[in-house]
């Protein structure tokens, strides 16, 4: 049952009576592409919900036919090596906020889930996908490497599948994504809302302190495996890619 609604231009928030908050990215005309404004807004809303004692768990989803189509190419194509590092570092700041939030965050993937959108999804504690969702890491096709939280992929799907996904830029459907472990569950599109709530409540019914401690411990395991250094290396590679003229060329062609 709905408790309260907060509507902003870019992020809509529903607070349910059982302590679940639903954040819906609302930039459907751009397929919820992550530009600087949306990144900042979403990060701020997540941090605010972390401080709300009435909230026990958070669901992230997208409005329209896309979860997150990726970082906004219109914004990226204006960057040089220096400004691109600032852009990708801010994007990492958002995804890192999701991964390190004390409360569980569940991705409810309703449609396109590409690039930074997929990185955000795998940084969540669970990913529930519609059977209409598609997934891909297409950065290599537009002249840049997949970086920041793409470093999670070997832990999620293994090294060989990571290589295939990142080096080809191939798009896969939710059944294939489920088979390789990229998502936890895929469900019929019309059941996505209720099924996401079901899996979220399996977590939020547990004591909040034990969920927080377990999530923090899982993050420590990843850090001990070298995740943070991998992300730093990726940010450097991202900046280098913008020194190549072909990067801007293929980005502009991708927008046609």
C-alpha cells in the first residue's frame, strides 16, 4: 500500500507503508540516459533515503521502455580527456553510493539496460528483470572502454563471459542474462512490479542491522579482491580514450 509520493522532474519516489521506497528514473524521452543532472539528483535522493529511518529497502526502476540506456552520449561527445575523467568519476560516485548504501537496493529492470545502466544494476543487491529487458555493454562500439563498475562483471559472470560481453558490445535478452548470472531473476513484464516487491521484502523482513552488516561484509570481500584499484585504472583508461579522434567520430555517428 502506498504511503506517500514525492515527484521531481527526474526522479519519482513512492514510499510504501512497509518501508520500501521505489525510485523511478523519469527521463523517458532520452530513455533515462544518465546525464550530469540525473546522476546528481539520483545520488542525492538515495542519500536522503539512507537517512530516513522509515525506509528499509529501495527499488530502482525506469519510466517508459528503458531502465537506463547508459550514459548520455550527447553529453559525453563534448568531453576531452580531462573533462571526461570528471564525468566518469561523478558517474562512479553514483554507482558507488548504490553499492555502499547501508540499505539494500534492488534493480527492477523494465527495458533497455546498457552501459552505465548495467553497471548500476549489478552494483545493486538484487536485479529482477522483465522478460522484455535487454542488456549490453556497448562502449567499445563508440570508441571507449567499459570502466568503473564494469570491474564487477568478472565476479558476477566470470572472466570469459565478461570478455565476450565487453569486447563484442553484443546485446542479450533477459533469459540469456539470467542464464549467465547477470540478473537474479527474470519475470513476465506485467509481473515485474509485484515480483520485485516480493524479492525486496525477502530482504527487508530481516533485521536492518544484519542486512547492513552483511552488505558491508560483501563489499569488503570485493575490495580485498582489488575492485577499487580496478575502478581507478578504468577511470584513467576512459580519459585516454577521449584523446583519440575516432572516439568523437563514432559517438556522433551513433547519434544519427
